[in-house]
C-alpha cells in the first residue's frame, strides 16, 4: 500500500473529502473471508455470494382473505354454490371443485384444485350446505388470490452478493427457509481513546478532565456496521504506552481506531509510535469539523493480513463525522459491500448558510418537509466540533462548500441523511 500520492507537503494543500475517501478505499482492498453464519447472527453483515431462491414464495397459490373458493367461470350463470369442504391454513383441501361447487377457505390456505377466485366472507350468506354471494356481478375473476411465486420465483437471484443484511433482508432469507447464510466475516476492530484528560464514564472526573465520549460513539457505530469490536480503553499521552498498546492491538485486529492525539500539539507521540510500527500519514482534511486525520497501517496481524489504522480527531463531533464519511465506506468495502459511499440528497435551505473559506463545512442539520412536500433543511445552531448535542438534535449533515458563496434561504444544498448513513442512528424525535 502506498499512501504517498495522497501526502501533501505544501502546507496550503489539504485533502478534500472525496480525495480522502478515495485514499481509504484504495488502501482497503483486502476483503474479509466468507463464512456461513446462522441467519440470526448476520444482521449488519454483507452477503458473500448471490442468494438463489430454492423455492417459490409463496409456495402455493393461496387465499388472501377468509371466504369461499370458487371458479370464476360459474359467476355468469350460477346463483348459489354447494359447499363441499374446507381448506384451512396449513392443511388444504384434497379434492377438486366441479361446476357450482365451493370450498370454505381461510387466509393463507392453498387454493383447491379447480378454483381460481376467493369471495370474501363478508360478501357471503350461508344456508346449510349452500353459499350465496352478494353482488355476484361485481366479483372479479381471480380476486383475493395470491399466486405461487408471486413474490419470489424458484431459481431467481433474490439478493446479490455484497447486499448488507438488515431486517427486511433477514425476513426474506428466512422466508426462503435458509438458516445458514454466506457472509463476509465481521471486520475485527480495536478502539482506543487517547489523552491524559480523557476519563472513563463512572470514574470521578479530575479537575482538568473530560469524560470519554468518543469510544462509545465509535463502538456503537462499529457495532451497527456488524464489526467485531474490542474496547481497549483509554491511552495516556505517553509514547511507550501508545506504542505498546497499538502493537498488541495490531496482532489481533484488521483495523485499529484511535481518537485524539492527532492534532499538531500532541501528534508527536502517536506519530512516533506509528512510524515504529508501520506506515501512517497525517493528513489535513479540507472539512470542518475534522481537519487532523491519520491513516495507514500497523504492519501484519497474526493472521498475516495488513492491520489498517485510522487516527480520528479528538473533538467528539469531528470523531463522529470523520467516521461516518471516511471510515465507514472503508469498513463497508472491507466487508465486501456493493455500496460504500454515502447517499446524498438535495434540500432547500430554510435560512442563510454561511460559507467559510479554506474548508467545506459539514453542519449538523435537521431536514423536514414543508407544507408543499418539499424537502427543506435548517442548521441545528451552534456548530463547534465539541458540541455533541448538535449531532443528537440533527438528522443529517449539511454540506456547505468553501469554494462557493453563501447559500441564501431558498437555495438548494446537499445533505447526508443520518438514518441512511450514521450507523446506529436512532433519533427521530424533534
Ligand atoms: P486532541 O485531538 O487530542 O487534541 O483532542 C481535541 C479535543 O477533543 C480536546 O479538547 C480533547 O479533550 C477532546 N477529546 C479528545 N478525546 C476525547 C474523547 N474520547 N471524548 C471526548 N473528548 C475528547
Ligand atoms: Mg489529546
């Protein structure tokens, strides 16, 4: 792996978001192995091969309503139908309908041979062994019947390799009767926080301390991406301890993430540690929040794979944003996902959004729909990179490019919706 083409010596030069994304994606080519896992354990993982339907879904042509199964050709001249039996869900009816005959049927039960239509129970009047239908002329041939294979046909490719498995996909695989699924192995990721001031929640807060927010944000996002996460706690600003901890972590993982310790003031420890272990570059990103960022590798792990490294900025919003926009696409690629870059939407700015030179801003915003159904977005307010409440209040990032003038209210702006791209995002309340 060479990172040199992404390294800038000119102090004015910074990597744009797209350049940094590309650099991470080109470095992370080592797709994880394929394994078979029990269906229930595959949420968040990507399929390692196409899934071909072994059966039709539904298996049988069946009733979509409770009622009476008949053949539609009888509707023209028949006034009443003889009830010759019943087809219950899970059982069915053995015989075949002849002219003028009907079978009582429940929702989901196989349609008897000789029937093509179900008349819903609400339109039926039963007298002893005979059923009469209201408004016979209005009954549509084929109504309230679900055809075999109307959802999925046997032999069809249902899900493609690289599809990430969520709730709908798990249900779909289960409906095919599959209990073991070929997926890419979860990426093994170790997470550290760094900083002498950073204190674990539950401990008493020293006078100059700050509680460790980042590890928990990162672990929740990694978990939602289906990674196998190791929490390695907090590292002090100490060269020896950082070197030792990163070296140990690199043996058992495919990716090590740290937050903090990459800005100019305190980068040296991490820098020195990394230069001893592998190859890492310190980047200045042309995005706000998230200027300092380190990326590279820590040599080979015990399995002979390259252990990648990303050092995220310490400010909590910068950690979240850089993970969301940069690290996440790389992890998706490592997992063999077919879609790795964030989807973008266009919304109308509700208020003026000021552009600042030098770096593109990624404000936390809140999108909604106005009275005419148009997508609109507003900023959540104060946007400091330590203001984590802005991420809670927001439901998207608003991109304000640095090389364009201010965006007046009413103009279009690009947004990155959290619910699509912030792993583990659960916030819906206003
Ligand atoms: P650094 O990148 O280490 O210079 O940190 C930048 C800012 O983020 C400092 O104000 C740190 O105190 C803060 N910070 C660093 N790590 C964390 C963390 N894990 N949780 C919350 N704040 C942090
Ligand atoms: Mg620090």
